[in-house]
C-alpha cells in the first residue's frame, strides 16, 4: 500500500478543518452547559414523568458533553502536532497515516492498522 505524502497545502487544509471543528465544539459546549446541569426535583411544579424525562435528557446532555470534550482534546492534540511538525505520523508505530484517513478524521492520532489493533485489544 502506497501512502501519499502530506504537502504543506494539504496540512494547511486539514488544519483549517480542525480549527473549524474546534470552534464548533466550543460553541456547542457553551450552549449545552445548562442542559447538563442537575435537574431540580420539585414535586410541586413538575410531575413524576416530567421529572424522569428531564433527568434522562440531562444524562444524555452530560454524555454528549463528555464526548465533545474528548473530541476537543483530540483536536487540540492534532493542532499541537501540526505546530511541532509531527502531524500525520501514527503515534503508535510512527508510520505515516493515510491521507484518506486524515481527510475523514483529521484529529486521528493513529493509522488504521494500529487503531484497529487498539480497539480489538482495548
């Protein structure tokens, strides 16, 4: 399998994607802050079913926030690797990451082979 080398232009385009995704996630995290706060259980103003629904929505918002925070950390790490001129190298085997993979997931730290091995063993 031939790995296409990353050009400065390609890295710049991927960096723009990462920054745009980073800004979107930060905005979503700001907007979702209220939805993930604990639900008040005032039985006088809200019925039991409504409270259960509110708690479920709060739990989903919290889970979504956790996923967004994890993705934001991956994006921050990828941007740092660009700064350090280490972007596009697998963090496990140090081989180049396929361009198609980087275009699909510009924040990915691993080549597809190492990522697959990690998911199977993890």
